[in-house]
C-alpha cells in the first residue's frame, strides 16, 4: 500500500531523525495556521479595539504521501483568548494550547503556551508561562526547566500566529518577529508577495500571498490568506530540496459562519 511504503521510506530516511517529526510537521512547518480578526466600531470618543473572532478550522496536510488532519480552534473566555490546535493520524497526535490578550493598539500579549506530543517514538512536552510584571518567562522542555528575560513583542508559537494575522490585515508588507521555542529566541521574517486568486477543491478565493524569508535558499514557505474571511490561511506550501509539504483548509467557520468560496465558482 502507498501509505505503508511512505512510512517505510520515512523510517529509513537519514533526513528525518525521528518518526515523531512527521506528525509534528503540521504544527512546526505549518506553524502559522490560524485566523482571524476584525476591528469593531466603537463610539467616536473611544479608541478602536482589535477583536479576534472565534473560529473552528479543519485542515488536511500531505507530507510525503502521508495524510494528517489538523484542527484549530479559538475562543474568548473572561477577557482572554484561548487557542487549541491538534494534529493527528495513525502515527500519533500533537496538541498545542495558548492564551493571550490583545492591547488596544493591536499587539498580542502572550500569557501561557503548552505543547504535548505523543507518537510511536514516545512523549514530549513544552510549557511557557509569561510574567510581564517581572519580564521573565518560566519554561520547561520535557524534564528541563529554566527562566529567561523577555521583552514586549516576543511571542510563543501560537501568539505569533495571531500577530502575523493582524499585521497582514493591516496592509503591512514586511514583518519580523522574535519567537521563543525551547528556551531560545528564534527570528522569523515574512514578506507580502501580492494579491492572488486561489483555486482549491472547494472553489475560488481572494487571497494575499505571503512568503517566509528563509536563510536556506533551497527552502520556501508560502501562505495564502483569505482576504474576504479575516485573513484565515487557506493554503500553505513548504518546499525544501526535493520534498514538498502542503496543507489546505478543508472546512471551517469564522464567528459561526461557514467559510465559503466566491459565488459562481465551480468545484474542481
């Protein structure tokens, strides 16, 4: 069977050191897969606030012939936003959860992040807790713990997703971020390529195409944001040497409304 052949290839490949990375790719290579926001009109004497809308998005990823299902949910509870993502297939499951707030000027303020991975290779976990009163981050990676000094505009993986969403929607063209992963600081840069009509199996959508600026010239990551649906990511592609990873929105709702293609577009 094709899927068993693909698994065998992955197990034998020197380029993928751990089988657990396969299912984790949906949340690592495709880390920027959430949506969405809107600015709600307030009274003229009040400042506009950024309101992140709740969503429930289902994606299908293809990594070397292996199908992975991924679900991303956002809710607001007691003034805080809570995100939960889950990717799974027969190899295992990876879940990520985070909470954050949004300042009046549209800056994401991360509060807590957690990741749990359970695959055929075992269990892994990561936890981050942001203390902005002391500008310290307490973290644990599996059994290792530590603290580092943090500053505003630094994010965990999921809160970064939301900041990227806000920045794309603001018509900015280039973005640079600092992300904290496993107690270390990582730098990410993105650039808007332009507007593009995207054809999918569900129909046609208006999108903004964004590309991640990679240090490795053989790697390219592209994301298509649905401009009619608060810039939810409809599709992502990652190319690296001879490999290709894709993830496409299968179905989803934004603020309880189904995300639909443009009218009069036929399914392909």
